[in-house]
C-alpha cells in the first residue's frame, strides 16, 4: 500500500520537473549559439556606443576647462578676445548637445538592445551548458 503513494509522488515530481523546463527541452543548441552571438554582438555595439559617449563627455569637459581658464583672462575691451571666447562657447554648446543628445540616446538604445539579448538568451538557454560548437557555420536569422 505504501508503494502506490510513493510511486504517485515520484511520478508527480517527475511530471512537475518536465513541465517546469519545457523551454530548455525545446530550444536546439543552434538557436542558443545564435542567441549567444546576438548577446556578443550587442555587447560590442554597447561598448562602442558607451565609448563614443565617454569621448563626447571628455570633449565637453576639456572645453569647459578651456572656458574657465579663458574667462578669467579675456579682455572685455578687446573685440577679438571677446569673439574668440564666443567661438569657444559655441563649440562648448555644440559639444554639450552631442553629449546629451545623439551620443547619449545611442548609448541608451544599445544598452537596451544588449539587455534584451541577454534576457532572451537567459530565458531560452540559461542554466544549461552549450555543447561544443558545430564544425560548420550556423546560419542565424
């Protein structure tokens, strides 16, 4: 009599395990390689966009420092000195626009794409090791 409830419990446990991991059983290794490739590609893109943002911010910082130095030295009675200061100020405004505009937007979008790729990989392939890569290239969509 005890064997029947134990068998039912073991069967129920096995069924729950199989039901809890249907995604892992359904995703072929090639799909996981493609998802991994998407993660790697989006990571490289994110790094490049973040580097471009860092460069834009560094250029802005350099111009801010130049302006601070020049501001203390500019002769307001010298039209050429005032014009030079205004030109540097315009360059600084353009750099600020780049650092807070396209460069920032591009970096944020690249980060979002990377996060989406990682989430997709984790949802479909996370928790299981990838087999050795196939000898022929995989055609990913």
